[in-house]
């Protein structure tokens, strides 16, 4: 199904897909990417995506999409690639439909929510198991009104993880104390993790990370 409706910018009604049998599909990448008129995905509620591995850019640039609740019961436990999945969903303000997702096999979350410029609530990600991920690069970049990271405080990580630009250009982010107990290693990449987070005056809350202070300073 990869790229099946890619650039169908006038597509609004996908009700005919309600009974589509997708249980053997492994690649959902770019399925609805750039469907900029698509706002109602309720017909996907009962899709069996349990064999899906690649969900990258599936809803990328669905700029009319604001409600992910129809996805709340999706079984994405075999998914490994979630990169850019909801990127540029500019009116998406919360992730309530994702709270029950089992992403424990996910290895790539790069730019998953990049430029979700209305996103302010990450509470639904608080119980995500991201221990296998190798990259979060740009995951929340350009989430302009995101100001609260507390939902991420209990996330656990592997070694050799890429955090570059993870929160870059989060223009409302002024406090990163919620991340102070993250267990990260010196082998991870942190370049510009908080680049252009202009209200963020200090990264001292992260000094208990097992890193050199110069590495921490380089995050901004």
C-alpha cells in the first residue's frame, strides 16, 4: 500500500476503505502523505495493521488532520519505522489516539512530529516504550507551542542513540527539568538538540546526565 494515495490533495472521503483487508500489509509508508484535505480517518479505526513494519510518512502533511482517536486501538507492535509519520500535521494539537500504542519494536522515530506546529500536549506518549530506538532526530522540531516535556520524563533509552535536533525550534520551550533523570550515554549524539529554543536560558538541569558539560552546552 506504500504511496497508494500519495499527493491526493483533494481526497476527503475514505469511507470506502473501512473494510479493506490490510492484515498482511507490511509497508504503509506514505499511504496518505500530502492528502492535505483529509480530516476524517474514522474509517481506519478497525484496520488490522498488526503486521505493519514501516509506517514512515503515513500521514505526513495531512494538514487538515486534527483527530487521531480512530487510531487508538491500532496494533503497531511490529512497527520499526515511525519516522515522519505525522510530520507537518499543522493543526494536530494532541496525540490522544496514540496513548495505547505499543511501539516497543520501534527503532526510528526521526521527525515523527516535526512541524506539528499546534502540538502542545505529549501526555499520550508518557507510557511509550522506546528502549529500542536508535534515532529521535528532529522528532519534535518546529513544535512551536510545545512547552511541557514532563510526559517524557520516564522514557528509557539504549546506547548510541541520535537525539540531534530533537526539540530544535520549539520556540515555547523554557524548561527541560523533566528530562534531568534521563539515562543517556556519552556515545549518543546530541548536536543542536535544543537549537533555537530561544526561551530556554540554561541547560543546567541536564548536568546530572553522564556527559561532559561542553557536550551539554553544544545542544543549544
